[in-house]
C-alpha cells in the first residue's frame, strides 16, 4: 500500500476531500500540518506537525519523521506547503519539482522575470521596497511602467493585497495600504520576511481572465479544465467570484490558453504534478498572471468530476502514487462554483436563505465556511470567503444563472 504525506496548512478547506479520496483508494495517509489538525474532529490516521515558515527546519522535521515512518510521496495541498514539499522530497529523494521552480511560483517578481525571459507576453513591471517613499515610487512608475498599474505583494495568495491604481494619487494610497497589509503578523507568516519587504508593480492588463487546471507529467501539461470567470476583474480589488467550466471561449482562444500555460510551466521548470494557472486575454495575446504548483484552491475542486465520478483529489492521488487513472475526461455536464464575497467587515451574526438558495434548480449545495460569530474581512485585507455555492447543469450559461439566483437568495447579517 502506498503511503502519502499530505502537507495541509491548518487553515485549509481541503483536508476532508483529500482524506475521503485516500480512503476510497485504500491509500495510507499521514497529514503534515502547521499548528493543529485541519481535519474537523481531530486527526484521521497519522498526523504530524511541521514548521511551514522556517523551510529548512520544516524539511529537517519531515526528514526525521520519514526516517522512522517512510513515505512514498509528498503532496502539497495548498500554497503554504508547496515549497516545503519540494524541499523535503529532494532530501528524501522522492519525486518532486525542482525547488527553484516552486520558488518562482511563490515569488511574483521572480515569476514575472521568468515569463519575460521566456518571451511570453508580459506587462512592464518593477519592484519597490516597502521602505521607499510612495510619492517617489509613483513618479518612477509613471516613467517606467505607465498607469494604470496593479500592486501585488510578492507571496500572498487569493488576491490579498492586490490593488489597481489609475494615477499617482491612487498609487500612493494603494502602496501604503499594501505596506500595511504586509506588516501584519499573518502576512509575515504566510510570505516570510524575505518576501514581505517588497511590492511588485506591473502594468494593468485589460481583458478577460480565465484559469486553467492542469496536471504535469514529465513536463507535458494535460488540461483538466478551463474555467471562465464571467464577473469582470477590473479592480480596484480583484475578488474572484464565479468559476464556470467548460469554457465558452472559441476553440482557438482555448488552444492559446493551453499553449501559454504549458510554455509558462516549462519556463519555470515545473515537471510534475498539479498546476493552477491564471491567464488574461486582451483580444490579441495571452498573459500569464500567476502559476501555482498545486491544484485549485478553496472548495472549488468539488466542481470537477472525471470519468464515472472520480474527484480531482482522487485523480491527483492516483497520479502521485503511480496508480492507473481510468479517465482524464471531465464529466460532460457544465459545472460552476461561486465563492461568496464578503460585502463589508464585521462579525457574522446570521446567514439567511440557505434553504431557498439550495432549492434553486441546478444548485447542488451551499456551504458557509465562516462560523456564526466569526470575524469577516473583505479584500484586499481579507483571506477568506463567506462560503461556496455549487451548481451543475446542461450548459455553462444555465449554471452561471443558477449561481447568481442562489446568491440573490442569501442574506448575510454582519455587524
């Protein structure tokens, strides 16, 4: 029986789905986490705690653990574990992506440099220290990049701290806001001090945005799904809401997306395992916005089924352990998810209309992921969504309409 180490940060939504997939496959799992069990009700099977921040220490801890309890492969479930997985797998001589390749996915300026060096379309960009005077940086941005621009922390995920600025005055305010976000204890823990002292500033790319879910095997990218994002992502913040697949884009544009994603993975040096690629299309070219060496985040993977009902988690575990994958073909039905946005900061006191939302035709389920009484914080400071709505139906348009109708039925009482 294969023994898999799943690196799952305690804040992850995805632990139960991976554990369910492992149980179906009869795969033995040890969960490596950062502070506490990410599995509701305690651990399932083996559980070990490792340092996800000090990567050298964390790799030492995994190496010591695996000496006593050997594992066959290490799988990172979320961004927080990808670098640790690559370092530990290298130590243990297990299959892994090059550490340098994974490092580039966790540093947005390094990612941008590699895209540009590979000849992929790229906006003008520069990096500024958080200690610089924002007024002086704003002038440099006008001269070297041109407005509008998008400011990004180097290593925060889920669009946290990503802000658009259309002129110098907006830039100064946005820069100060990003610096404030990077100074928080939570941000420092996620991105590390080595990435918290700089801000990436790049030209704003107009157009539509999509995401590609793929699986690399010996450097070849197999597309598992292309998700349309029908809500415009134009700023000033970039909160993702609806994902729908299959894509409604013309075949030639989908082919361009796939080719661009594969070129990006090759440029980074990624060779094996899941990738999540964000791409913008301006009508002429495809621009890589981000590449992650992991599968789709949150609970969004629940939109994907393969063959006769195989989940994405099961497919990934089959790939990681060398088990046969019966089918890579996605279920023929259209599917979608809505990540419920947080309208304002406060304390969540009640969620009303869940039954009405779930009664909307094509809606499969509504999951509220923040507990009643929990603090809610919108982007760009926030890190969580209120929850997720899932739909499945005959066409992408029907699925999108169902998600919007379900959202209309929900009322969030926030003090």
